[in-house]
């Protein structure tokens, strides 16, 4: 049995492009398909006070979608 569906975590972190590149390289090599999943917390670090607004999270999700499409 071969697994051909990959899910890659897409966020606004510095290593997201590296994860995307790796996921697509593996998918190409084995004839697979990549699905991106955006997930981030609204908290800014470990602060109980610092929160990102829903609009900030929407912008980060949109940037993740664009990065996924560019990598594809």
C-alpha cells in the first residue's frame, strides 16, 4: 500500500517555504498530491494579553494560500 496524499502545515513562520518545497518534492517523486493546512494561534507568544485580530489571521491565511499556490 502506498500513501500518496500529503498534508503540509502552512503558516507565517520562517520555515513554511521549506516545508512546502519538501512536500512538493516528495509528491513529485512519488506521484502524490499535496494539501495545505493553515493553522496558527491568535496569541502572540506566551503572552496572555497579546492577541492578533481576526483580520491579522485572515491576512496570514491568505499569504499561506498564495505561498502554497506559488509552490504548486
